[in-house]
C-alpha cells in the first residue's frame, strides 16, 4: 500500500495531527503503509488535506 497526502499549508502542528490520524487508522496493521507528503495547491478551497492511496490484496 502507498499513500500520497497533499496539503496547501502543512505547519508542524497540522503535520502532527495528520500523523495521529494515520496512526489511529492503521493501528491494526503490522507496518504502516509508505507515505509521501506534498505541499501543493488543492483543487477545492477549504480542503486542508487530500489523501489518495493504492492497495493490493492477496488472493
């Protein structure tokens, strides 16, 4: 699994908040998925963080 997080402004407090949610969401995973964080302009105004991911499931 790989995730990309995008944010228009990523202060240290906002980054810490994103990390906390990330830890809580993936608490049951033996390893956290790889993640890339990018500071960029987002398409919709008012959005603080946009995250997309790609995952593969074992058969």
